[in-house]
C-alpha cells in the first residue's frame, strides 16, 4: 500500500507543476517520489494543461501531487500563480515555447518574486537557434534526434516509437533539477534550466555521430541486430505471441548456448566459430535458434540459459510485469485508492534509497481537491474569497 509517512530526500521542497503530456508530468512525479511537495495546476481555460479525473493515465502520471484549478489568463489567476511560484523552490513547464513567459511566469519574472528560484522549461528544441519555436511530440523528437534511424528493420523505414522518448527527457529533467538544487545549497543561487527533448535523445546516439564524423557513414535501420554481437535478437517461442531475447557477447557464451541447444558441435562450425563468422552468417544463425525456441515456453528457456551464463529474457507484457516475482520482491508495485477509479496498482520509483526511500504516498488527487490547503492555508485566502474566485471562473 501507499506510504504517506515516508519523507524522502526532497522533503520540504515545493514544485509548481505547469506541465502537460507525458515528459513533464513524469518528471515532476519523480520529484514527488523523492519527497517534494508537487502542486499540479490544471485549467479548463488552457486545454494543454487540462485533463479528466477518470483517465487512468492521470493516476499513473500524477501520483503524490496536490491539484488546484487556476485560470492563468485572468489577472487574478495570474496573481495567484505568481504567489504560488514565490512560495515554490522549483517551477517546471513544458508549454509551447514562450507561452509561459508571455503569461508573466517566465524566469525573469519569477526571480523577481524569489531570487533563488529554479525554473525549468522543456521544449522540443530548446532556446536559441532557428528551431527554438518548433512544437513537437515523441515521434518528432525521435525523428529530429537521430534516434529514428536506429529503429526499424534493414531495408525498411524507421520504426515507430510511442511514449518512451518522453520518459528520457523526464529523467534528464530530474537530473538537471537535482544538480540545480545542489548548486543552490552551495551558493544560494537559483537558475534557469533550458532542456531540449530532441537533444535529450541525441545524447543516446553519440556513437552514430562519431561514426559519421570519422568514417562518413550514416546509420541505417538494423532491427534487433548489433554490430559486434551475434546472436542478438528476439525469437518466437511456444504460446500465443511469446518471445525470448538472446544476446551473446563472447565465444564462451556462444559455446554455452550451443550446449543448451543440444548442438555442441556448432561451436566449432566454421560459419559460427567466432563473432565475425557469426555476424556474416547471422540469418542462418537466427533461423537455427528460432527453430529451437519455437517449441519452448520463454520463461523456462530464459531460466535455463541464464543458469548457463547466457543473457536471455522473456519479452513481458503488462500482465506478466504485474505478476513478475522479481518486481514484487523489490516492492515495485503498490496499490493506491483513487477517488473515482478505486483501487489500482501503480509502479513506484525504480530507485531504492536505503535511508530516504522514494515512495508512492497517495494516488492522483482529483482536480481542485487541494484548493482549501493551497489557497487557504498556503496563500491565506478565506473560504469566502475562494468561493468568489470559483464563481468568477478564476479558480477554474
């Protein structure tokens, strides 16, 4: 179950969350896992930060966060937003480039309210350069970053990516915020952080850039294959859409795989004796292994190969992840009670911190549920003032 008592290493820090989509909310949620108080702002007047309470994805991305409604286009709403920012350590936004600054919540305005504030903007291309005003979503980030040409199969088009590119940006955002907090503790100085989603992904393919610079070669799709390892693929197994990944990095591992195949003589076969030979005859190698795996369940086969020193793992679906014994043993799944969706399993942080655990404290809050605390206790508004602002669609 959720642990509402665990403080976390960022306990006492407050984050004003003006994000939408996946990358921004995922990043601020990780800060919440680490103990920060995260105030999520939602607005019916600004579609890009509007969301519905009964959307299951909301419960996944807004764990541990308080939620207030606020019409930032109304001068009174903007004033409330500025007052919230003044009481926050960190302000995070990933709106269209320049839009938050035009509202009056850009870094220059924020540091007048609080000189040591840390403000971070996540956009497609970052500030500076001809692409700074471009908007984008995960498929666009993949395309511009160079990652796209690492996907797909040889001779075919680049493959399709869904939301994981956003999560790469989210992790970079958290890293940058933690660095800025350390800097502030040492110097007392806040700062502005400018993060490009495209460049977050480009940082993953430095080898491709280096290859192009030194050798004049451009990457092409290669499916699951690797330029220095063979076999290196996923293989069909017995069952309904069951697969197993196998990767062999050394000749010793190859010999162990041959023993499990029941074909020890293949280790000395001239076609497969060394990695260069296996790469040259990879199609024959994959067909041979695929015929062997096709009659066996992936879980049992993976266990056997791992015991023999061969890197192998079944390709898990969502249900299998939820039932995975290792994830359960590590406490990665916890059950939370959502006000509309009821009891749901959610994944905790992937970090295990011995002294200051990163935890799920509660399910996503409903829109507006934190307003008595945020506007009343934190900003000092009376119940009558809050009711008036609701009536006037300022809190909306």
